C-alpha cells in the first residue's frame, strides 16, 4: 500500500490533538530554557551599548552586504556581535535538542502504549541527547552555510537531513549513518516530505509575523511566546516524520 501524505497528516494531527497537553508543556519548557540560556550568555547592557553607539553609521550603510557592514565595525563591536550570535545559536541549539529528543521519545513510547508526561519524555531521552546534540549541530551548520551561500542549497539540505533525528533516535544509529540514510530516504520520498517541509517553513514565518506585531508583550515574554509557538509547529513536523519513517522501515 503506497504511503500518502493525507494519511500521514491525519495521523499526525490525531496524535497532536490527543497529546496536546504534554506537547504544549514540552514546547513551553524548551522555549523557556532557550530564552533563559540566551539571557545568561548574552553580553550585558554595557557591552550592547557598544553596538548601538554607532547606530547612525549602520543606518548610513543601508544597501551594503552583511560582510561589508561587519568590516566597518570596530574590533570591540565585532566581538560583542560574535558574543550575541554565539549566545543565540547555543541557546537555540540546546532548546532544539531537548525538544527533538523529548518529542521523538514521547511519540515512540506513546505509540507503544505507554503513558508519558513531558518531563518524563525529556528524562527518558537523556541517553540520546549527546548524539542528537552533535547531529543537530552538524546539520544546522551545513544548512546555515547553504542558506548563506545561495539559499537553495540550504533548503535542499534541510529536506535531505529531515529524517536524521528520527533515525538516530529510533534505530540508535550513529550521526553520519543517520545523515546518509536520511538523504537517501528523503530524496526517494520527496513527494511526501517536501510539502510537509514547505508547510512547516510557512507556518514558522507566519508565527514570526504574528508575534512581531504583538507590541503589548515585553521582549522576554515575546521571545518565549514566539519560541513556544515555533516549537509547536516543529513538534507537529516531528510527529509527521516519525510516522513516515515507521512506515518506511516496516
């Protein structure tokens, strides 16, 4: 029997609805952790003032590329910018690892008939987290490089790597073995993976647009809300990809 996207969508939404409370807690918890880590590791206010000190110069640089603008910064400004970028990348990576590990563990164990809370899902995923951390770091780095260069290679790599977290969690495969198998399966089943990935990206952009217009929220609260909603979208995609891989493996 061929695998159809409609069947996968229906199955994924049913699981999402039935486990909404656990998924919502998991999304909020990982969002809060990401935002808190970003606050802890970001430069302090005095350092951030160094970046805003030449705001007029940056405004005059409109039309320049990112590299040209960075080259015009002073060494102190470049160092602060590096710290801001590193803090944001690290906090997002940790949050994503906890979300992916907890979510895939939740889907796997609940599908086996076990009752599981969000906290227990994260705890049960602990043995897989180091491997997931390395996997997501490599995949994120390659995708970001692809997006920076020509955009299209980054999108293609995101699709190619989409099943890798599911494979490494479900089958306990190594990082590079998971990436290799994911590339092969993703391109062989592009008709059910590409539309889901495009919907995921569109939903993420919609969430970003909606939250950016909620001016009543403080920056920290807005960050938690944005990250939590984004996590919910990613959780739905993870359910979809897990169900797909289980069908491909059977």
